[in-house]
């Protein structure tokens, strides 16, 4: 997979969304193969956004206009969570062997991981013993 510059992609999305902050609608005149996308601005003439050759491309552009910023933000958040989880796992792997009592070490590491999960996913209850 090609590596992308998250910030550059997000800046592009935000600049389009700032420029076209109102809802979009698309349509084609009867008998025409040309689809036009317009920004619907209350109490003003519609603002032309783009012209497409097919309904499929039109639908894709309109969907991407809203979906891409959402999924870019979601990817950023997932990456942040992944880094925290990785650090937590590395901590447990490093610390567990230091305990003479593996039962105590395991219990402490389990508490540490439950705490990590509660920080990352505060709306989700931590797993109970035996759920993992």
C-alpha cells in the first residue's frame, strides 16, 4: 500500500469543506449525460461545484466530500490507540519477568492492561477475568 501524508490529505479535505460548507445536490437535465453538482446555499443562487460524466462518479464525489474527512480522522485516532496499546504491551512484556511470583506479576499486568483499555475506550467496560 502506498504511504500517504495524512496531514496533506486532511488539509485538502478541509479546504474543500471550508470552501463548500453547505450541503451538495446533484442532478442531470433530462436526456443529458452530464451530471452537475451544486452547493445549496440558503437564500442565494446555487454554487456550481463540479461536472461529471456519470451518475456513479457524481455519487462518489458527493460521498467522498463527507466521508473522507470522517475516515481520515478515524484512521488518525486508531493509529493513536495502536501506539498506546503497543507501548502497554511492551511494558507488560518487559515487566512480567521481573516478578518472582508469576501470579502477582500476571495480576498486576492484567490490571495495567485493563486500565489502558479503560483510558483508550472509556465508553466500553473492561473485560472481566476469563473474557480474554
